[in-house]
């Protein structure tokens, strides 16, 4: 595929000490539709990886597999060398302690203060005394610029502040990896810049591996060490932000430019026409069923 530096994404270095996440032959289907098609790739430590692609391409499905929220039909995900889908619950719990997640909605509990929300994972996964937990919470809130809002409730703060509080909770246990699900959703351009800077600072200063799912083009070019574009169940691009900018691949160009016509639309339009004429289940046309395979 012209213009794309890499498309097959072999798991080079999967067994090396640099691997934060190793994915081998990951496959997920809904009904008869293959959403993730035999994905194999490795993400190294201490980098910002951006996963992008059209709505319905399976980005959220991939995230759910990586964090162990769903079980793949085939394949394996290892986090820091630990199997995310081990039948042993203790092994799975060990793997989950290695990462944090910033959900799109921040997912704060409204009945708890910001500080209490951040304290939750520490209380659940450690036996530390409350005085130590309180200190850890204050440190994490200061890292994201939320120290002054520790006693406020989620309904009392802005959307951007909720994102930062959610990020403080995601890093509460000093994880090696943080997953970000559309961290810029619903934010104004200035606050998007604030979140982007936090992602870069946490990655650079703490050595965290960041995996960011986003559609926000300025953010992609600002924060990404590497970009992976998902389409039709496979990665069709992997490379630096500069390589992405210079890519001549028609799929990449259409997505970057927001063109209404191009190869991304063709299979979707064909599937919709088929549904109108022949009936049957509604499909996204690029390998995903809309049910369970959101953006």
C-alpha cells in the first residue's frame, strides 16, 4: 500500500524487555462479522501511541480486549508479560494493576468527592493506611492541576476538570500504561491542549506508555510517537505522525482530509444499499456490526 510505512505490524521485539503490550493473533467477532481480524502487534514502553480510524472500525472493541473487559474469540493480550485473559483471576488482577484507564465520560462517581474518586483504586488494590492513601491522592491531583478541587463533587466541576480528575484516578496506582478513550471528547480547543500536554508530560516524566484512541487530528499530530490506523478489522497504517502526514494511501488521505467520497465510504454505501434492497441486519460495512463495535 503506497505511502504507508508498515501495514502487517509484526510483533517485532515481542519478547524483549521493551514490550509494554504484546498482542498476538487477536480476533473478535460479533455474530458473523469479524471486528478484529488476527491482529498481531507490539507497543514499547514510554511512548504515546494513537489509535485512529473511522467510526465503527472497532477501536473501542480493541480497547475492551486490551483492558480485559471482553474475551477475544482467539489470540492473546499480555500487559507487562502478564496474560490479560488468563483463567486465573489472580493473574488477571495482577495484569489490571499495571494499567489505568481514562474513560471518555471520565466515569467519576457523583456521590464521592474528587479526592474520594481518586482514592478508590488505591483502597481496592492495596492495604495502605489511610494517611498514605491521602498523600498519594494529593500528589496525583497536583500532577494534573486539580489539587484545589479535591473536596468538590463531580457535578460541581467542568468537563475538562472531570477529565483531569479521571486522569488522576487512572494514575493513582502508578501504572506503567494508561489507556485514553477519546480524552478530547466534548472539550474546547484550549482544554484539549491542556489534556494533550498532560498526556505528554506523564509519558515523558513518568515513563508511562500511553495508548490514546482519538479522532482529534491536531492532538494526533501533537502527541503521537506512533499512529496506528484501524480499518476493516486490521491496521492499515503504522508509523510516525510525520509519516502519517506524508502518506499517499487513499484510505489515510480520505480520513485525514475528511473527504466525503473515497474508499472508506464505498463498502459502507454498498452494505446500506444491500440492506435496503434485501433486508437483514444493519452493518457498518467495514467489518463491524454497529452493535458492540462503536468508534
